């Protein structure tokens, strides 16, 4: 039996798989987010307790010993811990917006672009660089008390194993890691005013050489081999079988993440997204992780009093174009980070009248998210097949709409894709042979309708025009 652990932003999950990749058991626990005034934080002890709980549940429910475990989780943010991996303060989430003024300043003075040209990372308020700089100015005692500034999965790994603070190349990619040398770029640390905090950056491990071989026992049997990383975006790419250059993955989850496998490192063009380093040197994922995916639809549903199970029916009640209702789906309090960085951008609803229905609002939101996804995938360089995973895949009608908006077939991969990818990464690191094709088989393939795809191609161009106007207003 193989176990994958996925420590998400709102839900912590563990999944057990048999050697052929079939899911044997899944356990999940919700975890809270504290949101106030642009600040978004999480309680590390609550999150770690959820990890232990789901591991105990899944290992009790699934038969057989645990041969191997892989760990993944949400990326970015700042998770300050002491030498034992205990929290120094609440974790600052990747959704946090308090450092937006720093990003604005770095956008204006050229620091932002310089960092991108060196590392391929387009910083946003919730990534470690701006957050650490903000904490250094406003909460220096917290940094003084910390042993390391980790990422989510690294905190969990340290507490599960008793190992010292460490991270992998995927999480370290934003914003300090040089993608060519796979080491920290000290010039970037200096540019962000953090040289005196350089010691907080966790050592970057070669995951094949240094993956830990023993788990301490909380939730896992003692002696379980556990691998740390990659974080959730590249883990999902592995779990969906996206490794061939040009192939892509769209994760329709809380974050709308577009990833394309590549062997080309292009640090020219408009700074946006990031290059995620993978376990294979010379192979990256060009990532355009937009801030809001299903969270935008969730907001509209809660505001209109619509239940999730009603979405498919409502999508059938209104035609493409939602009777003139349009949604720019940039709902995050920290603005947008891909395929452009605009910290002050906010969502816009237009074309709404007394005749507009709940169905119009729901379809317009789904269409807006689809247009945002198309923008991200285009910027990431998609040329091959496209896999789709995440909570949004539970709606067949939304998947059909998404195939039409994107104008291409969707390889739908359901189940615990991130946990699956974490196991595949662990197996590679430990030299355990698994049938990757069987583990990454799509659940279904959704083909676009030609007529609707043509309609949405025109709608996409109109979306880009509205977006350009909205970005201008955000900067005014």
C-alpha cells in the first residue's frame, strides 16, 4: 500500500493506493483560514493535527503495510518555525495580501522585473519574498525567534520525521532559486533587503539523494519511508501524467493553476507566473497560477444562495454568453498574479439587469474563469494535450463548458491527483518501480463542440479587451 498526503489550503487529505494506482481509501479534514483586512493566516497546529488525523484514518481503513508515503501541499506563504518545527506565529498564506505595497514599489522601481529575469519568478504579495520583507519591517521579533521560513509541506515533514528544516526545488522556486543552478540567488535576497535574514531560507535538498528514510510515527507506522515534495502544483502534474514538453495541466481548484511542461527556459517577455523546478534538472513546469478558481464560483453561489449540486442544471438554463452578463473573475483580495501581476485588480460584473437570473450569473462566472484559464495556458505555452483536475471536474456541465471555452479536448483526471503525484515522486526517489501510465490514466475525455468553441473564441478576445481596461482602472 502507498499513501499520498496532500495538505491543501482548505482541506487536508490522505489517500491510500494499491500498486496499480487504484484508490483504496481517502480521508479528509477541513482546515480554517483566518481572513481580515487582506491578511490571510492559518494555524499550523490545527493543520498538522488534521494531517495526523487523516493519516490514522486512512491507514486504519486500508489493508496492508505502508510501503511508501509521499507528501505534498499548498505552496508559497511563510511558515515560520523553531528548531523543532513548532510555529513561531500563524502561517501567512499564499492568499495573503498585506505585502501588496511592497510589490507595487518593486514593480515601479524595477526590482520585480530584475528578480524575474534572474529566477523566472514573478512575485506576488503572498509569496515568500514580499511576505518576509513585510515581516522584517513589521514583526522582526517573529523572524528573530524563527529557525527557518518553511513552506507548508516542509513544516509537516519536519514534524512527522524529526528531520531538520529542508525544502525541495519545487517549493524553493519562488522567488529565490536560480532555475539554472538550482541554488539560491543571493543577489535576489539582497535586492529584497533580506540578506540579514538569509539564514532563514531552508536548505534545498536534492530529493533523490536526501529524501528521509524514516517517519517518526504520528499517523504513519514507524520506519515508513517518506518523501517531501513536490508541492501541490507539480505533484498534480505528475499525478495527471503531464511530463512531456508542451503538454499541460489545468487545476480547477481554489487556485486556478495552469502548468505546461517545458525544457526551454525563457526569461524574456512580460514577467508573470514562474518556472517550477522539477526533480529532473533541465525540466521545468511553466506555471501560471491565477489567484482564484473555484473560490470565485463559490462566492457567487453563496451570494446568490445556490447550492453546488444546482450548478449543472443552471448552466443548462442559459445560453453561451449568459444573456449578456460578463464576469472578470479576479476576486482575490491580493489581486492577480498570472498571467500578469496586478495587485489592485478586482472582479467586475457587467451586463447585469433586473432580467438577469441566477443561471446567468453562474454561467458568466464559469465562462469568465474559462477565459482566465485560456489566457494562462496561452501564456504558459501550451502546444500539446491538456489534462484537467481539481474540484471543478465534479461538474460535467462545467467541464463541457470549459472544453468549449478553451477550444480543445480535456483529459479529465479525477480522484486525489496531488496525493497520487506525491506517491509517484516518492517512488522515483526511492527507486520503486510503478506503472506510471496506469497510475495517470484519465477518467474521461471531453471534446469541445465546434460551434460553441468558435463563439467563445470571439468571446475570449472581448474578455482580453475588458481585462485591459480593468487593469488600467486598477492602476489609476
